[in-house]
């Protein structure tokens, strides 16, 4: 459930990342890069 909506889980669990100290920096880096990409898309769409 996300924002009150029920969603089907990914069939292969590709996006269910296990959180632990060893891989948290990589997950954080991945999310930060994705965030920057999305900001770029939004800027292009607005301008």
C-alpha cells in the first residue's frame, strides 16, 4: 500500500531491496541519482 492505494508487488521482487548497513550507501546513491534524473525531466517539461 502506498499513499492509500493498493499496488501489486513486483513479480520478481526486483524493487524490494533489503536494507542493511552494507548496502544502504548504494541504495542511497541510487535513489539520489534517480531523484536528480526526475528533477531534470520535470524541468524540461516545465520549460
